C-alpha cells in the first residue's frame, strides 16, 4: 500500500476515508457546507488538506458517480475513469 503524507490545514477537517472495503478511492469531504446552483452552477470548494504525492503518482478529484448522475454534480476538467 502506498503511503501519502497529508497535513490538515484546519484541525477540524475530516481525513479522507474509504467508504467500503475494496474501494479504489477515498471519500474527500469539504470543510464547509456549500450549495451549488442548478443548471451549471459552480463553486470553489476548499478541502483544507495538503497532500504530498510521491514523484510519478497522480492525484485525482473525481465526482461520485451516483451523486453526479442523480444531481448533476461534477468537477471541472474531470477525466472519465473506468
């Protein structure tokens, strides 16, 4: 398992966790509550985390497929991932 250095910039922010065993990615939570307007609304959502990825490893922030499908919430410049 790859270990990644993570620093909380806000001591109250949640550390990313796996929702279920076998998940490929961690669930990242916002440090604030936001409302995104319908029909293409956009918001910058802070995480209050700093991550140091090892050289040669990418980091992606991807939308959760169920939320993206049901509510149209996505991330700008998000690649498709299978």
